[in-house]
């Protein structure tokens, strides 16, 4: 109670929550507040003095911010320094603001205030061959006074003079005034930027301008001459005539019948045989013995050994073609007479073969007519094969090719039965899908390969686990 009375009589007002009266003695028990991180010191932050100290601290922070940013209190500043009048002229307003703008104190602190200059980097100012370049520059300045220009400058001025283009004075002038030429199509052939390079050498254009890539001729021709959007049959209209609708139904019936036959053929090939068609032991043994037993030729008369066939007899009848008989037994030495006879027989045989070849060559003259007919037949056959190949190539030119592992299949016909035809457009039901139709059209025109939808395949086996809570439940 005595401490409370002393605080009431004291006239000291602190600026913060930690401020204290210097006239009062410093004692830990005198205040009885304790540290902030203890429960004892919580009361001092809930009282009216703490609230007043916080408000006073915020007010001092605001005043310090005004002093730092504006150089003084806002209430004491004139209206001209806080506001500006928008006259509509942006340049004048910008200049007025720049003249009145003063650097902030933060920027002034960051400025260099040292009286000692920074050391000069000598290597940054060194230029290789500086003396040589200076002498060369002085030489060209002397030549320019006489009217002599370097070769690069002469070529540049000649190119500009030939094209009739005046050199711009500066980049700023061109950026402020804008381009002097009118609008043009940058993809057209009459591009004003390309007129400067018109008629130049090919080598010069290759090193001066980026040439467009020449497209090969095969890219200019479509893979198939089919239209991008095919017109459907008249029977597919929303109000078709009876004959056209029946023709479309017949076409769909033939497609479905062909598909059904293919399914039946596959089913018959994969069908398991019945008990009547199942193979028996006898049929299995007969199939295993196929080709092992020779056919019985007992009815034919056997030819006696030693008899010659008619062809062999005719060959033996000709003395020139008959094989020579051995004159001596094997192992005995031939006499001179026998060697002479063998040489004479060889010469006689060669002479006969030569005469036969000449006789056949003379006979070829009389076969000219037959040879000519044979050549004509041969040429006619080649021409027929060539025309057949061309016809087959033309027939397959507009057919989809095999671009991938899947074969192109025509989509199902979009049709409505006779009972499904609508009486008006309001009750008409849409058939097919535009997205699928465009996708099939790209496949049919060989622009993309036929493909199937990717199938989902799980990489791991699904494991089912019964939770412990359900195990306790007994049915």
C-alpha cells in the first residue's frame, strides 16, 4: 500500500514500459514486478501504464518515419511539397518533379564520402597493339582529309548508293521519328528489305543473309490424293430418299456379313473336334506311315538286265558318239599303234562336233520366222506385265499403306435404320463423332500410322489385407 501511495504522489511519466523514476531507489522488492518471462511480470503489461507506453512508442515511430522520409512533420510541410497539379503535359510535370526531388538520407549514407580515390586498374585500360592502332588511325585520318577512304567504307557506300538507301544519322532519330517506309507483308516476295540484296552473287548471299531451306519435292506432294473431308453417301442424309437409304443399308449389310464370315472361319479353326471327328489309333498309324512304304508295281513287267533303253540304243548306233572300247587290258602298257588310234579317234570326234555346230548354225537361217514370232510373243508378254503393274499401282495408290504393325480398318458406317429416321431436324439424333472421323481420316491418308489405345497394365500384384478391426467381427 505504501508503494502504491508513492506512485500516486510521484509526478514522473515514463515513455516506455521499462522506464522508471530516477528519484526512486533501485530495489528488486520495491517494484515487486519480476522478470517478463515469469508469471509475476504479466500484470505489469496489462495495466494502464503499459498501454500508454505502447501508444507513446508507436507515436514516436511515426514521427521518426516522417522525419526520415519527408524531412519533418507532415503538418508543417506546405501543400506544394506534398501535392502537384496535373497540367496534362507529362514532360513538364516530370521535369518539375525531378527539380523538386531530393535524395533520401538513406541514399546519402550509401554514397562514397572518402577523400582517398579508389586505386586505378591499369590492366583494364591496356589495349593490345595500342601504338600500332594509333598510328594506323592517324594514317587513315590523314588519308580521309585527302578524300581516300578504306576499302570496307568504299564497298559499303557503293552498296548503299546502288540501292538508293540513305544512311541514318543516329539511332535515336530513327527510333523517335519511326520507320519511313510503309507497312509491308514480311512473307511476300516483294519485301523491301530483300531489295538491297537483289541480284547479288550466291556466295555473297550465303554469307550475308540466312537463306531459306529448300523443301524437297516429295514434301510438296500429298501421300494420297484423297480429299481431307469425304462426302458421305446420299443415304446418310437427315432426310434421304428411299433408294439411297436402301443402298446404304445394303452396303452396311455386306460389311457386317463379311465380318461375320471371318468370325465363323476363325471359330471353326479354333473349334475343338467332336467325338466323331476325333482321330482314332488306326488313322494316327496311317498318317505316321505316309511315305514310308513303296507302291506295289507287281503288275508291271520287269525289264531283263542287260537290255538297253531305246535312247541308249540310238546313241550306241551312232559310231561317232559310241564310247570307245578298251584296246588293252587294265595295267598293260599301250603300244604305239594304239596311241595313234586314240589320237585319230579324238581328232575325228572333234571334227564331227565342229561340223555339227556349223550345220546347226546354217539351219538357224531358216528359223528366222519362228524366232521373230517368238520375240514378238516375248515383247507382248512384257508389255502385258508392265500394264498390269501400272494398273495395280494405280489401284493401290489411293489405298492406305502399312505404316506400322497394325493394319488400317475402315470405321463403321454411320447410319440409321428405317425405324430410327427422324421426322424433323429437331428430333434428329447425332451419329458418330467428329474427333474419331478426323483421326481415321489422318490414318487413311497415310499421315499417321494406325494405332490402338494403350492398355493399362499393373506392374505389381494387388494385395488385399483384412484390417484388424474387421477380424474381430464374427458372422
